[in-house]
């Protein structure tokens, strides 16, 4: 049977279809940790939660919210460690990934809230990491098992990709170095004022509670072959591989074949289940067990994200 997130509606739990109904449920004796481990993703639908009541729900679901420090995608901070979802053009698909799986530490939980539903499309696909691992060809899986090496080139304010100031939410170099010193990363400040960060990370990991092996890396998102052809061609015209905003290789530095990352990307998306959004919906996911992405959309989609 195909895995899909568990939906919780007011009628399912005998609650009022309101923010207070949801808050009462979350304050009850329900063991949300256990429920999330078993379900892997929970969708709260029909509670009509307005954005001004979001903080109270977040304080119960994610009491220790993390800042998006060392995050690699463009977002806007809109509250106390609450951000917009990745601000890529709406016509593009965002492929499946576990949030910050390239980092030394990653969030264990992710929270999504739909403030404004898109006119069309815009679902958040979610994929069971064990299923994603299983659908890959044996030889592809084997090549990734030793791990991957990510490299970021972060500019000093002008350039492609993100600046180091935006990435680390500071303009103090000493603070950046203090943070990186705790992450088993290698880094160097570049002559033009930018920063290059290299990290050796796992490609497959074990869930800390269930022990399940899951696909857990973002190699396809960091590989130029997975960009849309027009963007990839334009970047290759002006940047060498070493200058790209982000690149990835196998752990030993050898190149990852384009066919490998395309298979990873396409099979992850094909295995995923779409969560369509209605204003006021929420979703909580186990960030190790489940990957997520975004389908193209039209209209003024506004989905907020928090993590812990």
C-alpha cells in the first residue's frame, strides 16, 4: 500500500473547526511525537487557522524553533524563526529533499502553513525516504553509499546564489567562522570577499527512532545537470565548475554522473504524494523520514515554514 500523510480534520477528533479547536487538541494528552514517528507526516485540515493565530500553534508544535542559518535557498523571515517557503519562480518544480540534509545538523521537524492558497497547482509533494531509497537502481544506490561532498561559493553581496551574510544571518566574519568550526566543514575566504564552504556528508542515513534506512542528501539539487537546461547553459557560459554557487561530487571528489542525479530527482518526484493546499491548512513532517518539494503553481501562493 502506498504511504501517504495522515490527515486530521475537526470531525475526526471531535474538535471545533477553529484555531481554538486545534489548540485544544494539541494541548490534550495526545502523544504527538509518537504519532509523528508512526505517520511520518501529519496534515491538519479544516481548522481555518488565520495567520495571526499561527504563533500559538507553533509554540505547541515547535517550541524551540530554529533560525535558517546555513540554509541554501532564498527565503524571507516573517516572524520568530518563521520563513516564507523557498522563493523560486512559480513555474519551476522544486525537487524532493530533506531540509538541510547537506548540513552538519538538520531540523528533525518541519512545519508548513498555508496563508494563501495558489490559484492552481502549488502542492507540496512529500516522499517516504525508505520508498525513495528503494526505487533507485542498485548501482546508483551503491555509488552514493560512501557519501557526498558539497561545495558552496557564497558571494559578498553581489553575485550568483546567496551571499554569506544572508546564509549565516550575520555580517560578522568571526561569527561565521565560530559557527563553521562546529560543523566539520572546511572553508576559505576568497580574494573578492566571498566564502567557499566544503562539507562531506552522508547520502543515506538511519532514522534515529525507527532505525529505517532512508535516502538523505540533496545531491540532485546541488548538481548543475538537475537545473533547467536554459539556466544550466547560461551559468556554464560565465562560470567554471569551481565558481558555481553550489556543486556536489561523490565523497572522494569524483564527479557524479548526470544520469545518476536525474534518476534520483525524477524517481523521488514520481514516488511522492501531493499535499494540496487550502488556506488555513498546516502540515508537520518528520524531516528524516520524509522528503518534500513543490509543484509549479499560478496565483499568489503564500506558504510559511518553520523548523526545530
